C-alpha cells in the first residue's frame, strides 16, 4: 500500500520569520493526521529555521533544487552535501527550473543521481505545456521525460524516488487538470513507463504525485484516484489552513 505524500513547494515566498510562524501555526494539526506523509519545501535560506521549528513533529523538510556537484567553484549553487544536514527530500526538475533557469533532462538526471548518492529523496517533476497538450503530444512527452530522468538508475535505487506529474498549463493558473486527466497520465503513462523500465512490482510501489493548482476544493477528488499518491502543492501550501485541509482530504480519500 503506497503511503500518499503531500509536499508544499513554497517557491520564492516567505522570510525565515514567516516560515517559522507558518510551522508554529500548522505543525500540531499536520502531525495529528495519520496515513499521509507531510513535507515542507521552503526557500534555501529558510530551511534551517523550518527544521528547527518542526522540532521532531511528523513533518519532513525538502529543498526546492540543488546542484549535482558535491562542492566546488559554483557561485550561488547549493550542493546535496549541504542539504543532507537539514533535508530528507529535494525537488528536481520543476517546470519553473526548466523554463527560467535552463534545466535539461540531462541535468535533471545528474541531480537525481547526486541526490540518491547523498541519501536525499528526489521529487522528480515531469509535465507538458498547453501547446503540447493541444497537439496531442502529452503522452509521448511525459514518457520521454520519465525515461530521461531515470536513465542509468538501478532498480534497487528507485524506492526513495517520488514522481510529480505537473501539467505546466495548470501550475499557478488556478486551473487544475481534472482528476480523470491526471489519472489518465499518471496511471496510463507514468506508471506503465516505469514498469517498462523496472518491472511491474517497482511500478506499483513508486509514489506518483499530481501537482498543478491543488487546493482544498479539489484535493479529495484528485487523491481519490487509484494512481495518484499525493500532491506537490504550490500556492495553497503557503497558508497553514489550506495545507492542513489538503492533507486531511488526502487522508480521508485513502482511508
């Protein structure tokens, strides 16, 4: 039985003080909800403060990105070795990283391997643009992204990895894919692609999230789909009450 995972991606929001206030407001309620893994992914400068504020509560911490080198003359970058002390998870290949900062399938693959080598659990993002969707290329595009991301990964390394299917046209727009749209891609493309690469058992074990305007009003329907194992939540994760509500709906949908 796959345990659903809700990860809040705060993107470039919140100071360290605001991040601590969020954790203080949300951690008791989040800790009390059973059957769902909870992760908060704040900006780099907030990670230590968030980790300390969580103080043993049942909430994980993730980073939003990292570089694949362990150390070196890479001004402005953060390495997996630096994150190990504070984080359990790291988001890799988010569409905004690909769109604005030149992330490629090759760099995503390198980052996944580096994260695994440093005992960090990658949340690997895949998803299509509106143009690709209108052209009927969603399935091929997403399949190719999954194959490229997991190239050279051994089957025994797959267990910590989480895949996040995020249709780019639904990120930050308020327009989510319908629950059936998300299920069709996750259950009809992502999981079968993993099965073709690693076998059916591995495909049934891996957790695959949906991301893209997840909010309290649509969480229950999305999380009730058989192949959707949680959400990578953007804007709605910035408000304690909204994140708690999404986690609650997820727990209820899976109970």
